[in-house]
C-alpha cells in the first residue's frame, strides 16, 4: 500500500492504494466538503442520522485501512473507494459536493490510466515535483528511487510479506543498516512530520537509499528468501552494503552523507523562480 496526499480546493485528502484502487479518508472528505470544526464528530452524527432516517449503515461502505495521522503515526481509519465515496457524499448537504464528485472521478480515472500505462504515473510525478520547485536532476533520481522501491516491495509480496507492520520493519532494517537511522529517526532529524522522508533527501541520500534497496532485492532473489525471517536477513545484508559504501565515501570526503536539511523551504516564490529557471533550461536545450 502506498500512502499519498491529494488536495481539493486547499484541503488535504489522505488516500491509500489498496488492491490497485484508491481509498480515501472519510473524515478528510467531510473536512473538504463542510465547515465542521470536528469532522470525526460530524461523521459519527452523520452515520447515526442516516441509520435513523433510512436504516442504512454507512460504515458498511467503508474499509478500515491505515493512514498517516498528524502525529506522523499510522492508524486504522474509515476509508472508501471512489464508488462508496459518491454514496457518502450524497449524505452531506454541501454546495461543494458536485465539484468534489468531478474531482474524485478524475482522480479515480487517472489511476485506471496509470494501471493500463504505468509511464503516466512517472510523468505525473515528474510534473508534480517540478511544480513544487525541485531541480530536474533531483527529480530523475527520485523517480528512479520510486521504481527501485516498487521492485523491492513487489518482491516482498511474492515472498510472503503481507502485513503493513512487516513492510515497515524491513524498511527500517534497510534504513538503519544504510544510514544508522530508522525512517522515524531520520524524519525527526530533518524536522518532518507527515511529509514523505524521501521527498526531503538530497542527491546522495537518495543514491544510498536506492543502493540499499536494490542490493536487498538482488540478495533476496539470490537467496530465494521466503517469509519474514529470511527476508529480514536479506534486508540487513542489503542495507549493510549501502552502509559500508556510505562510510567509505564519508572517509574520503570528510563529510557526512546523512543531513538534517529538507525541502520544506520550497515556498511559492522560490518555486516560481526555480520553475522559471527550469523552463529557461528547457528552451535552451531545444
């Protein structure tokens, strides 16, 4: 599963990819469509009201999936796919409902397109990062890191890794062996909360992250690792290869690879300036 944030009219809506389908946070949908100060309470009262008026249990349209909360931790949350989201929205009296439905349909349709043509997903990711102000050289590494990560997680799935907790532990093992930090410790170092850690890594951090995961994939295949214990051994070994390479580079340069810097300072003005610079480079290259 892949945790993502999308935005509707300035409101963040958490979503998660489950069985090749997007599931959206119900409370985030409510927050986007209403002026409620407490979307969770609104959802509770809405379910009770709907049951009393029509006898329908809105909870039956939901699936409990883990989403990242504001404290940076993941909790099981009521989520709905696109079809169920339309049903939930029908119970929300809001002038924003129709635009939201069109937005939701577009997001769902884009996912279908990406399944049929995976290249579209990377194209959209490039466009998103560029709009945020990231340099082209960084974007290419980030897109490549996503592909390497996907290849590893697909390998894990084929080898018996099914639970979210197991994915998290294996990822932490690679990170600890590579950088000496778990992802949560790394995010704390960079001053991040809900943000994606890799979106705030510099070039070298991304490169060593890719090396750790690519090495893990190769070791996993060579050893034909099956189940969690064997895959955990491969994860530590793969991360150790990247960790040794990182330490060798640090000895040669006298500088640490691990950095507390992040990309949180990509403010709108800076984004515009970087975007203009990128556009100029594109024109000069033609």
